[in-house]
């Protein structure tokens, strides 16, 4: 008869803040990226390749992607929290999301530092 | 017939200001209390009070309870009981400060104390000039107060029965009150709520008039129940017409508007209150201002196409003051009068507002039956009760004070009385509940009859026409005849909806059965009182008659019988205020 | 005027239906509530809540042409015909326009809606500067009509866990009151991914509030305080 709600997980704020901080990082990166593109001497493949060979560019992009993954994780989880009620399904979806994000992460590193 | 019974220490009927204040007292004393309300507590009509609650805190200027007491006695046109008035005015500061401690969001002065504004009839030094005595939360004092009291009750874990309507008192052969029958609106179930103490805080019945500031729920349920159970109703001829209801809509515009510096104009732009009340002008007591307005309109100086209303001017206060102190008024004027008071005056007319009479009680909330004998187990407080502190006319802000003071004292009295009771509770009479069930059965079985809305409309029309601001002998006699006819028609009302779940048609039919008792008592009492006093103004007896009529009317439903009892002129500790001519 | 009204009586109907009413209005009928009262005169089986008829009691909240509002302060002249009236969305319907508000009030009660101050009360009032009092403006005026919470998708999806805009507005009303001593407990009570952080600031609540209040802003201030005490 009585359904007691359990609450007080005490992590809402951390995620909410992370969502906003990562958003700021992504905005800054996006602006810089556009500026970099415009500053390319020529729009051709060698210039493009030269741009990506700088380590700062690679680390900045990696930071951007990590922020994107955190942002996506929180956002996706928010959607699941709203619409998916059964706990088992929720956990499954969370696991799939985490696995996917790790896979994307590995793939990104491969692209950035691969040949 | 079998009817379920639930047992409590105390049952409070009504969860407005006085009900909540009383309930708080009971809940904090750890009694088992049931608080019944037709609506969720914060929807009770206390929520609509605007201007303030009076207490001689003296935050703005020197003040004391003697002056407040004098103003209240004078305002009552010497019909108020001076012992009860002294009790109320002395308690005022205590209950207002208490409310502040509960969290009431009063406006503040620069020194951090509660903000106070002037109000009609409140003066310094026994009538010298208007005084700032009304403690206010902008123009939402009632709203702030009701929510604060509800919140405090949440804290005290008061048990509420929300959307339950009490239907009848249960009394035993000795006349002791043993509880009420009640209807759970959501399910249609009827039950007896048995209790050692039954406290009515059911509010007023302003809905007997067609032009009223009152909410739909103000149907005098407590008065109807009391009258049907053989308990008299006191001073029912005295109804306050608030000077400033929005013309046509009836919505209240607080006297605080005039307290903040607004004033009334006739169609010639004349500030006519200077003629009627030279000292305090627009801040005279409400009966005086309402009569002055009605006179201006009657004599052809009303504004509007048909000269049907008076103008309330406040644009000179400036948008800043209006937005800070009277934001709700601006909202109401824009919505209901189609005018922005920052620029234009608000069209207003005197509108039925408050019931000075009610169930007779002493200052401890104990209900008094015939011959002033205490009815065991029965208590009342707030607008449904007549202590009598308001006499023939209530001062603005004294109603919220009444709720706090007498809600609390009634609660305290119940706690005290229940402490003394140790034995088993008296048994319910065998036929307890039968009367209620028969009333419901009539409604359920009726296959034809008159619509409740039609009979109700006729009642309101008769009251408005025959028992308004000005009363005339022939019209009152005619009114008595007509209202008796309406009462007769009430016995054959009919509702189409017979279902159980949230049947609001049934509720309205039952409410009308309460309203008609109030209307009857009002008309009969008014016809009988051959004088003019406070809100009761007769053309054939234009003056107050202290020799013959300084007495309270007691109306009994049984045969529309009237009794009278003397006004208590002797205060508790101070010298009495001798009746004298009332000039403002 | 033409009205299309949601009707459902569990005693007599197997499922809800929409019913048309054509009502001859009088010149004195200005607000939607006047029309509903007129409809009820003709058909007393139609059920809705109402009381003060001036927008302060919060009884007659309903969904009017797709938007939540109070019938008593919604002008007929501003409404497009047929006027479609439904109960507040997201709450269980008891009958016609009457919804079960238990969940809504449960959330309101969950934020401890009362000033807590355990210091011995002074003989006089507790002092509060006009500026401190000003902080309560835009908060204490709430009439608990539920227009906001029932227009909030987050409240629709998680009414049992998300406090909702009305409850959060009141939560901030007590956080902002300088007389209250339990600000930290109040913040603890809200620091939860559901109770507070289901609010994604879509501002439906602000759009519908009949009293012109801004729950989103209050929620923002709660979040600011949480950040301040963490960072």
C-alpha cells in the first residue's frame, strides 16, 4: 500500500555543475576551432593535416571530446530518468551508454594520435 | 439506519483563520483532533482578507489597547459587549506577535518592526485622529495569515479531513453536543464524527445577498446546523456592507486603499466624505461610509452612465506606493474593473461583506443557548460566532483579530474542558444521524421540483431588495413574507445528479438549506428591530434607541421566535464607555 | 458561446468524453467561471471546484484552450471558440474537472513549509529589515493552485519524486526567510537528482502562473546557493 520514496542521493548538484562547465569548455573549443579554420593559409588537405599535427590541437580536441562524453552521459541519463521507469532496463541502458562512450573515446584517441 | 462512527477528542468544523488557530491549540495539546473543511484549508475565505489585522503595537506612533477598545465599542454602535471587546483588544498584541513568530510575512518598517497602516474607525486618543494600527502584509494580509496558520498546523501534524462537509449537529436528550454528521465529498459517504468537543469555525454567509464580496463557499453552514439543532442565532440583522466592492463584480477593494491615502469622489469630483465625517473623512467606520455612498448615489450624485457607482481615487499615491503596498488591488482593478488605478479611479459600490451576528458565544468560545446557558460540548469562533465584539458594525481589521483571539481562546477552553473529562463519552442517541440521512434521502428520491439555483437566486434577490443598506418598514414586512415563501420552496428543491462521487449539485443543495436559515433569521430580526444602529438603518426609526433597543436579538428557528438579552456594558477591568452620539 | 468540456463521472461513465455546451451569456458574465456556473445551472451533473472567484484561493485551476489557468480570472473575451476545457494535466481525475491533488500537496509538505526557529521567541516580533522582507516577495504570494506543477513535463513524468515548481518556489520562500534557521537542512533536503534537478528550466511554470510568479528564478536561486556552499 505505502510506497516510500527514497531520495537524497546528493549528486544532483555535481552533475548539474558538470553539465554547465563542460558546456562552457565545448563552446570555447568550438569558437577556437572555427577561428583556426579561418586562419588556415589555404583550404586544402596539407594545411588541414598540419593543423592536426600540433600536440596542443590534439590535447584540446581530446579535452573537448571528454567534455562532450560527460555532457552526453549526464544528458542521456536525464532522459532515461524521466522516461524509463524499470530499474533493470535503466541499468542496462546506462551500461550500454557507458560502453559506447568508452568505445568512442578509444576511437577518438586512435584517430588523433594514429597515423 | 447504520451509519459509520469515528471518534475524536475534538472536531473542528472549518479550516479558515479561526478554525486553524483553534486546531493549532488542540493539536499542540496532543489531542486527537479532526479538522473538517469543504475546501483545502488555504482556499478558505480568510485568504481574501486584504488590509490588515489590528493590534496596538505602537510601532509607528504611540498607541494602547484602551484606544483600540474605545474605537471598537464606538464602532459597534454600543451593541458590542464591552467585556469581550476589552478581552480582544488586550490580547491583540500577543496574538499578532505570535503569528509573526509562526512566520507570517508582515511588511516591515526601517527599524525591522511590523509595518502598520491607518484603517477606518481606528483613532488615537479616543477619536482624535486616524491612527496606524493595522498590521499588514501588503494587501494580502489574509492570504499570508491563512497560509502561515496552515503551515504551522502542518508542523503540528494536525489531522485534516479535506473536502468533508459537516451536515448536522448531533445532540443527546440533555442537549449536549456529541459531534457532527458529515459528508465526504469525494466518495459521497456519510459518517458521524463523534467528539467530546465540537468547535464551529464555519465563517459567514454573505452569499445570502446577490452583491457580495464573499466566496461561493460562504454559505453559513455552521449557522444552519446550529439553527436546526435548536440553538439561537444572535444579532443576525447586522450585516456589514463594505464601502468598496468593485461595481458589478462585487470583488473587494480593501479599506487599506483609503488607509494609504486614497479617497472617494462623487460624479462632481467632490470628496463628499468631508461632509459626512469631518474629522477622519474617508476613514470613518464602514457603516457610515457605506451609508454616505448610498446617499450620494440615491441623490443622483453617483458616477457612471446611470449614476450607479462612486469613484475610489488613488492615482495620486503614485505607482511606487501602489505597487509596494497595494499590488493585489491593482491586479483586481485591472481584471475586474477594467481600469488601472495608477491612472484611473476604481468604480465601487457598497457590497455585502461581513456578518456581525452569529452563534452566540462567550469570550471563551462556549456556545450559549436560550437563557445564556452554556451548551455542553459546543464551541464556536470567528465570523460564525457572535461574542459579541462587533456589535452593530465591525471595524476593518478587527475580523482577522477576532479569528486569532477567539480561535485561540476557544481552543484553550476546549483543552481545559477536556482535561476535566475522564469518564466514558456519552452514548450517541439511537437516532443520531437519522435526520441527516432523511435530508439526503429527500434529495436523492425527489424526481421533480425546483432548481436549487432558481430558489437561491430568488433568496438573494429578496435579501438584496428588502434588507440592504437602507431598510424600510413596509419593505421589511414584505421581505419577511417573501423570504418565508423562499424557505417553503427550499423544501422542494430537486437535483438531477444522484451520483455518489463528488456530487457538487448535492453540496450546493445542502448549502442552500443552510443559507436560507441565515436569510430567514436576518429578515425576521431586522423587521423586529425598531431603531437604527450601526449597519441596521431604518427609515421609520432613524435614530439609535438605547432605552428600548440596547439589547441583542436572539432568533430561534422554531417558529421564528425572537428573544432579547442585554448588552454587557461592563468591561473586565476598566471603566465602561458610556453610549454617546457617534460622530467621526 | 460554445464550450467543449471534459466530462467523466466514474459512477456513470465507462470512459471520459468531451461534451459540447452552447451558452447564452449575459452582459454581466465577464470571466470563464461565470460561464461555467451558468453551464452548471442547466446541467447540475457538471462538477468543478470554485470558491473565491477573484483569483486568490486557487480552487478553479483548469486547462483552458490548452493552457493552465484560473477560470475566475480568465476573461471570456480573450478566449477562442469553442473553448476547450480539461482538468489539470498529469493528475488523476476524480470527476469532470476535479483532480486528485494529493501528490501535489505531498510534494508541498515535503519541503517543510513552515519557518523553523528554535531560539526562544522574544516578547515582541522578530526583527526583519524591509530589504530582507523584500526577498519574500514573489514567493509568499503562491496560492497553491497547481497550474505550474501540472504544466511541467518533469512533474508529469516523476510526480512522486520531483518536488515540482510550486513546491520548489515555497522551498525557496523558507530558505529566503531570514527568520528561518534551517537553511542547510533545507538545501540537504533538495540536493537530489530528482527532487530539485529534474527542473530543466523550460519555464512552462512561469508562462502559466496566474499570479505572475517565477518558480524558475527561485529554483535558480536554490541552485546558486547549492553551488556556493559546495564550491
